[in-house]
């Protein structure tokens, strides 16, 4: 690894900082993220050794995902521009923390499951679900399901007594992808001894996202209508914890982290948002505004050039994105390309390209796993042309690289991004790029039929 | 290599842009007395508005007015939830509203199901049904199970997210003529195929006739994965299930002849509908 002259910014890092600040860099910056199996395959594919046991890897985000922080040797070999780091789990070992059902310190309201399980620091129970190569943890138990089903007062009492994870636990910051280094030492090493920019994730669950895990996907959505007070209190507490985890990593290594990623908050399906705009604005956004603004303020004291990035899968319509910008978000990942056109990458760039940067964009649902090398190259050209003009684009896969992504496709993605992604970018669109022709904005929230007065509800009739 | 999933069932947006109010004007319950029609409209709107307590409150008055449970399910409940589906498709409704409407259906079906099951006539066969592993949806499957019971089948409902091993154990235990796999997601429909493969591996494919259904499922998918029959809706599923245990009871599961016979049931229904339409217009 080339020795970096202290205080001089290496081109890799400068490229990333330029993109984050919506300036055109020399090249479109590139980074990678993947599952452990995807990562092992990639290392194997390019002739590098790898650890066979997934448990030897440090995970990139939360305990339950089989998501890995790419090590520096592969980052250097593939010539990417940035690497990722995340805070560890409180009180646990790096990566997975497996505890038994009877060790859960509170009443789950369900009988002990009969299968191999994993319980994370929130008390969410997951079942190991194998696939062709490796597997993942599938949620089967929700620690606050019984609380949200209880009367409000009882529910609030459970929230009050719940053993929430402690963000200030020192073990969160104890380890890093390099054995023997603390998180702070690792971040310092990246800054001083390597050319890479660093993306840091502090949160360990999120706000709306973790709320889904706490009560279950089916319950959370009816709670918006049936138990708004309980939901409000739960989201308030989750926001406090998100703030604390982020402050913990910022206090420890904020000056070495070039930009921060908030905990993932999936807000949308591939078709549209999960919630109506009204519900989002009233019941979710205020927590984002409070949480993200406080985190950002704290972060900017440590790193005045810092930016914060928000993750959601799916097709988030523009009005929701405006709410995110209002809450202090500077950038958005992971830009899935095969979603409804009102919110595809090109639409996002046209709508918001002057206000935020974008990260991700190369399809992991079809192109990377199943496409040919030429398909990958085409898509990289399309995405760079759509997203890259004016800077503000960091290229990566649109979600984790999984075990079924062939190595040659990853190499083609990087190679094409390096040759096509050279600024100034071509003005003429490559074949297949979304030029905005025939685009129609999101049509949601149209005025809908009201209930005819002749069909009054039972309550109205009684009154 | 992961499976590439084809789904061809995509509604045309034009079809969905009909005006619900217009459809209220055209009287859908032509032969019902006016107070029942009003009750039907109220049940329908309670489902659309997601008021589950109000919905179940109206079920008994409807039953008292001599409306059959099956008419309620196929009538105002079906049209109400269809309107909810339309609104969801058009980005007028989002998941919270849909969940509330689903609750209405559950609470009403809770009252109606025992009554429909009690209507059951003679015993004609056994069916094992379940939603495949990884999928938590069960309203559609419950409706099919209920209709099957009413038609005289003994139905063993294994619930949601049923692993292939549980289907196999249930088939061994209950010896059904038919097994039905439900899947509501494009991501879980593949488990229908996996479950069929498990049946084959266990050498049990010939013992049962495999039915598949669910929103993303189509006849093409049924053909592709080697299932015997696809039920486009609950009534068709019942019609085919009856044919399976009566006319075609001697054909084994997985036999191409059975598959052809099931397609013929569809063809006959389409022909009958066409004839009816022609008679009405001519």
C-alpha cells in the first residue's frame, strides 16, 4: 500500500468528498458491500484466501445480517475508493451474538421456539434459514408484540420497563475488521495509512425500521391507525437510541469518518411508499427531524465536512424525499433501479440532484446475479450517465452482493465504471438510459371517493 | 442458480380506473329488498373504511334478514375488499389502510365461517391446505378452505409459512386426495415449486393432486412447476376440487391427463360464460 503523505488528500478520498459535496470529481467513486457468502465468493473468484467460517467476519451493520465489512486487501486489489465500518453490538462479540431463548431478560409472550435461533440485542428472535450457500436469519419473534396488543397504559409500562440496548456500552467500540485494533484505531489507520474514504454506520436498528422488528410487520401498520399513542412513544424511544448509538461512534471516531449512514429505514415497496404521505408527515417524519438533526449537529462538530446518508429500499416518491431533506439528510442509498419509474434513479436525480448525493444504483435483483458481463457494462454506463452529471454519485451495487453474483460481473462493474465514469461525462446518453422522456411523476394521494352519507357507520347511527 | 420468476398477472391500470360510485348506481343486488341492499352497502363501506367492529356488528342483522353467509362473503365483502385492492393498486390506500380492511374481513369471516361449514352436505373428500414457507398471508386461503368445507370436503388448514416437511407429514397423517399451496408473494411462490419437489423426492407425488393459488400465481406458473390445477378464485378451486374427487378420482396426481382435464374445466366455464353473454346481448 502506498505510503500516504500525512495531510495530503489521496485521490480516492478526494473523489469521494467531491461527490458528496456535489462537485464533479475525476472519476465516479466506487465502493462495495455484500453478504458474507457473496464476499467469500468474490475473494475466491479473484484468487484471494478467505475465512471459511462466517463467524470469523466482522459484520458490516447489525448482528443478524450476514453483512460484512470488506477488508482492506480486497479493497486495494479491486481499486475501490471507500470502505465501510459500523458500530459493534453492545455487550456482545463481534458479528453474531447467539443467546438462548431462556436468557432473554423479559417476557416475549410466546413459547420457546423449537428451532435454531438467534436473539439480537433488541430481543428480536430470528431463525436460521439456509439457502443454496449459507443462509440468513428470518424473524420469528417480536419482543413488543404483546405490548402493542395490550391496553395503552399497560403497553406504555412495558415500554418503560423494557431492557433497551445500551448504546454507551464500551464493547460496541472494542473491535474492528483488523483483529486487535479498536474501532478508533482502525478508523485512524484508514485515514492515515490508506487512501480510502470511510463510510460509518452508528445506528443499530433504526427508528421506523426497528419499530417494525419490535412489533412485527403485520402489527406495525395497523398500529398507525389503532395505537398511535403507543407507536409515538415507541418511535420516540427508538429515536433516542439511534441518536445515542450515532453519538457513541461519532465521539469515538467521528473525525476519521468521511460520511455517516443512518440505520436503514425501509419506507417503500417497489411500487410506492408503505405509508400515505399524511401518515408519514405526522407520525414518522417528526422523529427523523429530531433524530437526524441532532446526530448531524453532533457529527459536524467533529467533522465539519461530514454528510449524512439515508437508506431505504423501494420506490420512495419525491414528497417523502423532501421530508428527508428537511430532516437534514444529505444523501440517499441504495437506489434500486428496477422500481416504479416515478422514483427510479434517473427520476431521483432530476427531482433532487441539486440537493442531495446518491449512492448505489447497480441492480442486484437481475443484472448482477443473472446478467451477462455485457449487461452489467450497459447498466453501469446507463447509471453513470443518468446520475453522474454534476457529481453527487457514488457507484455501488443497489444492495448487498449476494452469493449468486458471479465474480466477472463485479469486475466488469468496476472496470466499466473506471473507463466510462471519467469526468467530464459524455453528453449523449448510452443506449437504454432513462432520459426522462415520457416520465410521469408519482400520482398518489389523488382525491378519493368519500363514503356516501347513506351508509353511516354503526357508531354514527347510534349517535 | 437462483430461479427467475415470471409473473404475467399484472392488472391493466385502465381496468382499475372505474368509478366505484358509478358501480353503486348500477344495482348489483338486483333481487334483494331495499333494506338488505342498504345493509350490503354499509358492510361494503365498513370494509373499505377499515372499521372492523362496525363490520362484524352488521353481520348478524344481515343474517337475521335471511341473507345466507355465502351470499355475504361473495357479495358485499368481496366487492368491498376488491375496492380496497383497487385503491391500493392506485396509490390511494397504503399498507395501514389495507391491514385495517383485512381485519374487517377476518372479523366477519370469524362469524360466518362456522355457519358456512355447518351448511356442509355429504362428505366428499379431504384437502390439506397451507400458505407456503416464508409467506404469512392467509385471507385468500381461508376463503378457499371455507368454500371447500361448505362443498363437503374435510379441510386440514396448516396455517401460514408451512415448511414442505409439514405438508408431507400432514399428507401422511390425513391421506388427502388434494393438497393446496397458497402463496401471495412473488418472492415466496417459488416455495410452491420447492414443496412439489419435496413431494416427488418422498415418492408421494402420485398420491395427491396439487392445487396452487394466490395473487401472483397463474396457469402458466402452474404448468411450469408441474402442479395439477390452478384456482383463479375460490369458486373455481372448489369446482376443480370436486371434479378431482368425483370424475377424475382414478387419475393420479402429476398425471398429464389430470392436468388436461383441469384445463378443460376452465375451457368449459369460459364457453358457458360466453354463451350466457351472447344470450343476454342477443
